[in-house]
C-alpha cells in the first residue's frame, strides 16, 4: 500500500468530516476516492490516533472528528506523514 495513497485518503476523510460534521459511513465513502479495505484501513488509522470517533445512532454508523481532531496544531498532512513513516518502520516495511 503506497504511503502517498493512504495520506491522500486520510486527508480526504479528515477534510470531509471537518467541513461536513458527523457523517454516515455511506456519505463519507462518497466523498473519498477509496473503497473496501483501503477505506477501512484509513478510518482505522484515524480512529487509532484519536482524530475520529465512531458512534451508532438509529442503526446507522457515523464518524465525527474528536476534540483533538478539530484542534490539530498543524496541517493534518504533516502529522499524518510522520505517523505513517513511524508505522511503516514499526511493521517492518
């Protein structure tokens, strides 16, 4: 999985949630270029670092930015690239 692609999708998800507030999974998928397990991986990445939170309302799955996600001190691309570099080293690639 190329680093540039995952950075792009993570940023798309981040900005979609920042502009649109809480979004259903289907709405979020429509706003990104990723699908399937690639989309799931990007969401998991944001959940792991506490940028996004998941909740269920009326049997619908929603995602929204956490307080930390709303107040990132720099552009998320810079944070994400650092985390991805560390993650790639951690898994041994």
